[in-house]
């Protein structure tokens, strides 16, 4: 389940926390993956610290020989460029905190708290589980590291284990999608990832948030960040189609609704042509597909609303063509493949080729 180098990393972090007399908890994707029976494939590990996460991060980075980034405004830190730990190359550390949203769609006001309050502020029950690192290290190094023996060790006040076992996405608070509408994207992303469903009450809250135009309170940057995260999923097409089913894309207005079937078909093909290891390329090409769905003049207007400048309309020079040379594939060549059968997108691609300095990148 975990390699010896990975176990050594967890043990080192635990020992460092004990020396500082800090309570440290594992949260996030590692727990989710274990419960659904998948090998944890996150290359980063999330920890919550009851105490000064920044000071602890500084000491831990020195011990592990890691690059350190501090984010004092959020009380978080990232350790990166780890080596020798079985593929785990990043650690995210955050101080346990509570959150309050001063207005819908805004970033929250945070205050130091204990682990129970930190888990209570989270988006979905499946993300509101934690385990003390001491218990976790004991579990992975013990004689019987079964999921059944893990469950009693979890801090799980919101029945996340049961929801995950049932492949069910459930919010913790009725105003969850109003307070932070980007959770609409995440609900669909997690449902697709675990091949699950959004439970009825949660889906009702999601639809209510869309009906009240909650996404209008979210900045263009944050919406695009969610699209980028979708492109980093192993199978983004399932998420993309769920968002389409619930009418999210119409609210986001990133592509022409009249071309939605062609756009969705092109995105399906993008997933097959570009593997998850090239998630940023997926994202860049997805943006171009969105752009090509609009009549040319309207496309520029829409994308200016998302803060794209004139450089966005410049084709990227590349050697070779994907997938023969995946690091430097020709975006135009890939778009030509994707545009086949996509109606207006194919015509727009021809239009774009006539123009000088047409771009695709921010």
C-alpha cells in the first residue's frame, strides 16, 4: 500500500511534530483514496497543524531538505522538491482554522482553531475526515493495515466514511454553495472521480445556488482555476458532462451554448489524445476549444471578460505533433483533429489561420 520510503517520510514528519509538541493530522486525498480502495496517487500530502504551521514548516523543510514556500496571509506552507520518498514530492501544511464568509463568493475570514473546527469548515463530508499522524504511522507500520482497522482511528464527525463507501457527495452546510460557489465545480469533480452521485439534498442546494446566479459572485480567475483543476483529472470528460447536465457551463459562459455538443465531443477527444501527465496542455487546448465555439468577434469579447489579453491570440510554435512528441506537440495540429465534426469550430479554426499573431495562452 505504501512503500518503505513513503513510510519513512510519514515517520520523519511525525517525529518532527513530536519534538515540537505539536498535534499533526493527515487530511485530504490520501484518506479518500484509501477508503475507496485505490492506491493513493497524490504526489502531495496534506497536513493540519494545531499550532504555528509556518514555524513548523521552516524546521521541517530543513530536516527534509525541501524547498519552502510560506503563505502567511493564510497560515499555510508548501514543502516541495522532496526526493527519495517514493514519489511524494510535496507537503502542504496548514494551521487548523475556522472560517467565516463575510459575503457570498468572497474569500473567507480565518481564525486559529482546533482540528474539529477545521474539519467542520470543509466543503463535503468526504473531505471532512482526518487522522492523527501518530495513529496513521502506527497503522501503516502495523501488522494489519486494513481499511477496517483504519476506520476506528478516523476523526469522522460528518459520516464521510459512509458517504465515500456509498460513493455519495454531500455538503456539510445548506449555504455551502452560496458561501463558496466554486464548490459547484468541486461537487461534480468529486462525483466523477469516485464514480458517484451528488445526493438529493446537496443537488437541490446546488440548483438553488445556480438559480440565484451565485457564480456571478466568483471572479473570472477562480472560475478558470476550477477549469484547470478539471483538466488535471484522470478523466475530465465525466466532470465536464456533469457540469453540462446541471447547466453550469451556461452560467459560466465560457463557450457558445449553441455549440455545446461539438465542444463536449471535442473535449472527450482531448482527454483521449492528451494524458493526465500533460494537464496544463489539456487546459490550454480546452481554452482554445472554448474560444473556437464562438463567432470570431464574440469570442474575443467573451475572453476579454476573462482577462485574456491580445497575446492570447498567438499560435504556439512547437516541434512535431502530439502524441509522437508529447512535450512539444503542435496545438494547431491537435485542434485540427479536435475540430473535425465540431461544426463552427472547424470554420473558426480556418479563420484564425488567416490572422497573424493568433494566440493561445495567457
